[in-house]
């Protein structure tokens, strides 16, 4: 492959892509799509994912061709100038990271793509790897050239079979077309990429744990420093970037830093892909400029939620993030402002919650997740999170006391301050943010033994409402004979006898049994 | 996969791969990690069996008993949870008379414990039965699917 061939292919395939793009735009002419700024997702659903020719027709590999004509330092300067901050969650400057690896002295260096997207409720990396895998391959190759690395690894979640398949196909096709391998474009630069599969461990998204996992060990994090930029995979300097970060780099190199830094808000350049899900009319992946308000995302793009229910909160950042109440929906979404309200941008999951969701139950859900996923290496995370879970369970089962709230706060702070890695340092965030913004819900559970959303089983009762068609289906299924009545005669549910097993709810053909 | 073929595959992983990659081959080939796999990987990589076992138990992907013919996964990502995934699990447990993590006596169904986000949050809640995906599912829809499979299997048996 060389630049001339690239141009030939582009010429040949451009009409096809233009036609596909026009068709896509026509089919997606709704506010959900037209309000977006699709840069990272520019090729998603448009090009054939594994066709290298179609990727080249969208200026693919022209960024790499340009990079080969530049000095490594010039490339790094463009990345710095673009203001790109790591999309994996922490938001560290990508240019600085590249500089650290570039400055490290070593014959062997590695480029690692972190595609271990473990945050529940986030799926942007999956979409990119499934639909535009070459953008990641090209980006890693550029990084390899700029930083002096010869080998790259993509560490992908095994739970994404389609992404794995497309990535594998793309790597094989890239090798065949001499976009990976020895002496690329006739230079003396050689680069290869290998795909490694995760095995279902959330903590492996943490960079030192990810390195241990690629090496085939238990995915346990280690203290930093030394940072991976100095001593990473097999003890060599290693660059670890997230899928979304990498996917934007070829465009930035080819079109210049302004393509990225003129979008977004101060100190938060570019666009961000969010996974909008939960109680929302239009869910899915959205790419918007940084600094857009939550309100715009939920109501103008997402279309709000079904009539009759109110959106109560939005959860950002997964198990390391927090819940933002509806009263703060004017907040612009970027790294810094989300942190100021006790949440984080994280990888970009946005789960919208309506008033049928109990916030303490949500906090419990995330702590349970962290308990399961804690690797067990450090004490605060291993034992602290279990203690948090115990207290939350006490509250949701109606045995809570007001002093529990102090205990939750104190314990959370200790876990954050003393844990070894990012998992423990952020796992109490869902508890702290709900305690700050939804304290009255905690107090309702504690003082009134009531769960307003009707979720916490011990604090709710079952009732049969007027929808009942008197079919006796529930009477037959109740194991304790708590429901009485006959065919075509009114049914009664005895709250004293009911053991809240929930068996009657799914059996009812008209959803007449409700929890209050 | 024959024992010989498995040993060959593990040997290939020794050069350039890792213990983890070798275990993934075993999980794929046998459906679970058996003693033979642990022993082979330990021998080929010249590490202790306890080291291999330590790696295997760390990751959720590996199981140490065979799954049912139809493995049921109820996604427990945030979006699915908010839309009622936990109630769906309880209903399946009642329907099959097993707990999450268990397998029915006839070996037909197994219910996975704590399935991690499968990344299709915009069509939550999601239940995967065997290789069939149920999107935007409900308790009723899920139980109907399970009963349908039960009936099909009964017909197939003599």
C-alpha cells in the first residue's frame, strides 16, 4: 500500500459512500439524529464495517499517510493541541500521555487499546469496534509510529462477540492490504496488532489490571507509580488509550487539531458519545459537543419519557459515577462540571430514571456490582463495600436508623481515600451522590418505613385494582391463599397473609395487581 | 476437541499467548474448565496447577461445571435493572425451580448468576436464552419463551 493506491481506492469507492451517507441521512431525519454532531460515529451504520476499501473512501489511512511524512514530535504536538482528553473516564490529556511514552527510553514499546467496556449502561466502544474497526487500527498504527512502538494489543470484552469478530476480520484484511506488518508504505516502520479477549472482570478496565490480564495473570491492579508509560506491559513503556479516544485521532491528524478543539467547551474539547438508556423514549448512542446541557440531551434528543411519569434523575458514569437530580438538568455535561456535583463523566453511560425508581435501590445495585467486581487485593475496597451494602440492605428492608446515614458517609470517605485503584476510589460515589441529592428518600425509608417508588419489597404492599377481570388466575397461583374470591366475583388480597412473593403479578392478564 | 488437539492448541498459546488465552480455549472446547484442562495448561506453561486455578477463578467467564442445554442470561446492566431485570430473574427462578447459578435436573436449563451488561441498553431489558435474544422483554414474554422450549424438547423425547 502507498499514498497513490489510497487515492485510487478512494476515487473508486467515494460514490458508493456518498450514496450510502445520503441514504442514511434521509432515513434518519429525526431530532434524535439531526441534533447530534457525529465525528467519532461518522462511519457507523454507513460503511461496511470490515471493508477496508470503504474505510479508505472516508479518508481512512490518509491520516497515517500524512503522519509518515511528519516528525514524531509534530504528531504528538497536534494531539496535544487538539485538547483531547481520554474518553475512558478519567479525562487525562491524551497528548501528555503520548509525550510520556515517547520520552521513555526503550527499544520495545507497546500500544494498547482498552476495549474492556465494563460499565453497565455504556456501549459506545462496542458500536465503534463493530462498525468502524479500522479507525482504531489506523490510530494505533499512527501512535506506534509517533511513539516508537512495534506492537499493539486490543483488549476487548468477550461479552461483545460481534465486535470481536469484526475486529479480527479487520486485522486480517489490514495485514493483507499491507496496512499492518513490516515496512509499511515502503518505510522502515513496522507495526502489528493482536487481539486479546477479556474474561469477564470489570477491574480489568483499570490500566495496571488490564496489563496483568494481557500477560495472562489474575487481573489485579498494582500501585502507581511507576505508570504504564514508564513500565507497563512486560515492563516496557506502554500507551493505553480508550477506543473512543483512538477512534478520533486519525481525523485529527488528517484534518488538523482545529477539527476537534473548535468544538466543545473550554478545557473540554470535542464531542462525546453517550449511551442514552433507561426510562427514555428514544434511547441509543448519541454524539454531542461537550458542554451541552443534560436537559437538551434528555428532552430534545431523547424525547423525554412516557406521559404520566416524571424523570427523576440521570445516572452518569456507571458504578463510579453518581445520580444527578432533575433540578440540576441545566448543568452542562463535561468532565469538570459533572465532577463538581459528585458524579463523573466516566465512559459516557447516561441512564435516565423516572419516579418509579428507588434511589436507594439504585445505590444498592451499584454497590452490589462493586462488591462482586472488587478483586479483593486491598482491604478498604474488599471489606468496605460489603459494609456499605449491609447498611443499604438494612435501610431498604425497613430496619434503618438515622445514624446509618452518618456511617455511610464516613465509610464512603474512608474507602475513597484509602483504596488502591480507581474501582475502590470511586465505588462509593453512587451512595454519596444519592445521599446528597436524595436524602429525603433515605429518611422516608428510615422514619416512615416507606418506599415511595414501590420497589423495596419489605416496605411495600400488594393491591388488586379496578382493572381486575375476576379470572381467578392469581388465586390459583398464590402459595399462601392470600387472595380470595370466585370466578366473575370480586377478588380480595389479604395484606396480613401475603408473603410478597410476586408470583401473582406476572400471571395476571391485565396487570391488575400492583405494588404500592 | 480431542485431548491431543487440545494439548497442541495450548502449546501454540505458550509462544506469544498466555495462560488466560489457553483457558479460554478450554472453556470454548469443553463448555467448562475441567481438571484435565488445568493440568495440561500447568504442564505446558511450566507453572503450578494452583496458579492456573487462581487465574481461572478470578474471571467470571470460566465455569467449573457444564451449563444446561439452554443457558439463560438475564442482563443485569443498569438500564435493564431499572426496567425490571431483577423481577424477571425471580420469575425464572420460580418457573424452573432453581436459583440463579443453578441448573435444572434434566440439564435443559441453567440460569446464569449476575450476567454483566451485554451492551444493548437501548432495547433493555434483555434476556438471552441459548442463542436467542429477547429485547424489551417482560416477565410474561420470557416465561412463554421458556415454556415453548420445554414443549419442543418434550416432543423431541421418545
